[in-house]
C-alpha cells in the first residue's frame, strides 16, 4: 500500500438526502450505467429505505459493494438478509451472503475499476494487486446477490 495515498472518510452531510433522491431518480430512469436503486427494510423502523448503488459482476456472480463502509443500508441488509434492486420498471429480489475478505478482494478491485466516484474511499489504487484489496476488505462490506423466488429464473441484466 502506498503511504502517500490519502483515503477519504465517508461522512453523512446535509446534501446526502437530496443527492440520493436525485441519483435514485436518474438510476430508476436507467440513465446511470450499472447502477440500481437498492431497497432495504429498516431494521428498527421497518420502513423501506432506498439508496443508489453500483453492482459489479465477477466470476459469473453479481456483487453489492459498500464503498463507504457499514453505513445504514449495510446494517439493514445484514439484519434482513434480503434486498431488492430496481432499475427502470424492473425490480428483482435477492438473498444476500456476505463475502469473506479473501473472496471480497477481487470483487473490490473490480468495483474500484468501474465505480470511479468512490475510489477516494479505498486505500488500494485501481491497479493494485488483489492482496491490497483483501487487506482493506473489512472496511468495505461485499455481498453476493442470490436471486430468490420468481427472480431466480432467467439471468438479470448484466452489470459491469
């Protein structure tokens, strides 16, 4: 890992909600490639919560990455064990399985290569060896998306 690389720490600011509303609208319209609106059930309130996310495909599977760490949607997803992803007029439902650090490393490397807006939250550079991503996997939860119910049928649209 490079000692010179400064990693930005995620902080919820006053612009978070308006930014999420705007991004969610763009994602729902299909205007942001590889992005979806993630919906989780609030672990305390039971209310449905939505956040824009980028999905990556690696090793023939689809992965959900938390570039900002264990933010509320991560805690909600862990508690429920299920999430929904929406894009345009389609919503799909998934069970989730949290990846180990070894398994998450290559997924995080792929994520950093495609989700350029969040690179500043990673210590490892996009061209770093997988081992550097494994080393910081505990800071960026990664979940495998496993289709459930009717969504377990034909493959979902390809992510990047």
